């Protein structure tokens, strides 16, 4: 008894170690990318500084020209950092949770975009506080126009960080009587693939504000009282279906008859609604 429990503990510890390996590898790759980015940014700024002091006056370039080049390089480096990070995360998709990967990508884009914007303003000797305080009507108009976008972005961050339903979960959208799986959470919207294969797009702010009510539930395969490979018998008042369960999708369960030639597809909702009496048997050899 003690040896079996000790073995099970050792197995669970080993599994945890195995599960952490991809995360450690991902952290290592991201750290290496961060170091390279710092080196590239520092090197680029030093080169531009030397260029502006010693080369630009000789070839007749003005300070504004150098500022334009500096801003373009800053934006290009930010784009490369975001693209490279997303490529790294994509390589780990089969080894880490997709929700974690999406969250890292989401907050990285926000962080890098914010830093890039501040750096570009600094390069042009513009104080961001002056824009916010002195923008007047233009700031108000821009704020009203972008409020929906910003609301969706903030809601997307909240969903990735705290929302109980995660990417890959089966959900029920009560407002429109739609069942499906969360396929993607972007900066602006959440994409749900319905049981019929359609794509249902919901603004993130609508979910966070409660305008769209989402109920997390078990997938169809988890709700059904049988699994792939089971030999079952489905009986109602007029029909009887017997065979091996060979496929379960969100809409149908497919049975393969004993002769191996006939396939029967039964609507899952009818099974869940109690239309059939279900008998699970061991197939006779």
C-alpha cells in the first residue's frame, strides 16, 4: 500500500517536471530575445548618434532627417521583437497551454507598443503629458473615437488574465442559444467556433460588461455516457441501433454496425434529451 502510494507520488512529480520543461525552455528563449533586443537597440542608437555627429554634417543631412531614420528604426525593431516572440510562442504551442501563449503574446504587444510610442515621442522631443493636457478638443474627439477599441483591448487582457472560460473550453452563449468552443481571444474580440462549425465573433467588452452571457460547460463528448470504442445499444420506441462508437463530433455520434459495412449517425442532442435507452455491452468475440 505504502509502496504504491509512493510510486504514484513519484510519477506525479515526474509529470510535473516534464510539464515544466517547455515553460523553462520558453523562458530561456524569451530571455535570450530580450538580451538580443537590448543589444540591438543600444547598438543602433550609438551608431545613429555617431552618424549624426560626424557623418550627417558632411553629407548635408539635417537633424530632422536623422530623427525620421531613428523613429523608423525604433518601430522596425519593435515589429521584429513582436514577430519573433510570436514565432517562438508558436513553436511551443504543442507543449504549452494555448491560453498562456496567447496571454504572453497579448501583453507583450501592449508593452512593446507603449514603450515604442514613448521612445518615438522622446526622439522628437515631445512630452506625452503635454499632448494629454494641451490636446484640447482633439484629445476629447480622439478619446471618444477610440474608447470602444481601448475598451475591447482592456477587456481582452482581463479575459486572458482572470476570465474563468479559457481557450479550448466548451461554452454556451445564453443570449443567442449558441454552443461551441472558444477558439481565439484577440485584442478586440473573442472567436467561438460553434458546434455546427460556424465562427461566432463577440466583442471582448460585451463579454466583460455582461451584455453577452457565457456559460462554461462540459463538451459533448464529456456529457455523453459513452466514449469512442464502446460497444453500445441505442433503443427508442421504434428504432434500435447497435454497434461500436467510431466517431463523436459536436453534432453526431457514429456507430459502426457488426457487419462492418453500415454506419449509423445519431443526433447527440436526442441522446442527451433522453430519447434513447442506452445499453453498454462488451462485444462478443
